[in-house]
């Protein structure tokens, strides 16, 4: 993650768990009720259906190792996010909701 603010707002997944391991920098991790400051070596496990989020708001680069179980095919999801961020894809609200649902990202 670059130094500019970025990350995922609170959401959950119906079919996969997600784990985060902070590799470098400071990453805010949402545990369903509170944003915590994750430091290198910190680990967070989020079970299926668990509300969570993550953000780098430190002004410095940071990195996370993210693990999805079962190993869900996430490439198309992240490719879509890049297209969205770069302005190469400008979906309607309904198209964006369908995209998120297709990839099991339910934002609250």
C-alpha cells in the first residue's frame, strides 16, 4: 500500500475467511467494532461473515499479507478494482453492486 490513504471499508464475505498479517508500516484494521493500529508482526483472523476492513492512513508505505480460505479465485476482483481506480471502468451503482456480490464482498 502506498503512502496515500487507501484500503477497504467495513465489509464481510459469506463464503471465505480472511486473515491479515502486517508485514510493514502501520495499517488500521477494523475488527467489527473498532479500528486498531496494526504493526509489523500483528495477525488478524476474520471468520466467514465477520465484519472487517483495513486502511493505510499513516502517510507512509505499508504492506499486508492477506490469506483467503478456501483459496477463492480473487484475481478478477483485484483486476476490477484497478480498472475502477484508474478510471478505465465507470460502473453504475447496480453494476458495482453486482460486481461486489459476484466476488463475495458485501459492504455495509
